[in-house]
């Protein structure tokens, strides 16, 4: 089961564009992308490290944690905005469940990637 409602997100974006009100959505989306980046970058660093470098692990954990907190805040904010537009939540999980928010971020990034416009 996923935690990202693509249909609600697309409708929220459509309504927000009509009111020139997309800045908050764009900022939230950047937080979701940043979280996925921090996890990917940190895991890559840990997987390619020769020795278990404590400072590298600590730095990775700190950056990932901060990005995760930002993503949680942005998921809540996006749901509040959706509610203001009379829509269901974009993030459909339990905001207190960190793994659900993490999964939501990955689903969102995959949505962006698979739906991207290919410009030649």
C-alpha cells in the first residue's frame, strides 16, 4: 500500500496553479526530494567506505534525520493545504510513522521521475 495520492496531488497542483499559489507546494516537494537524496547519498557513502568511519556515520545520520524532519513537516503542510482546497490528504499515512513518511517521499520522487517531460 502506498502513502502518496497522485490524483489528489495533481488536483491540488491544478487548483494552486489557478490561484498562482504553488510556492508552498514547490518547497514541500523539494523537501521530499532532499530526503531521498540524503538517504541515497549516505547509503552510498556507507557502502563504499573502507572502514566503519564513525564521523561519516554520524554525519550521514544527522543529515538524514534533518531531511526526514523537514519531509515530515512538509507532508503535514501539504495535507493542510489540500484540506484548505477541500481535498483529501496527499500523504495518506500516519504522520507519526517515520517509515511511512519515508516511503511516501520515495513514492513521490518516483512519480516525478516516471512522469518527467523528456525534452530533446
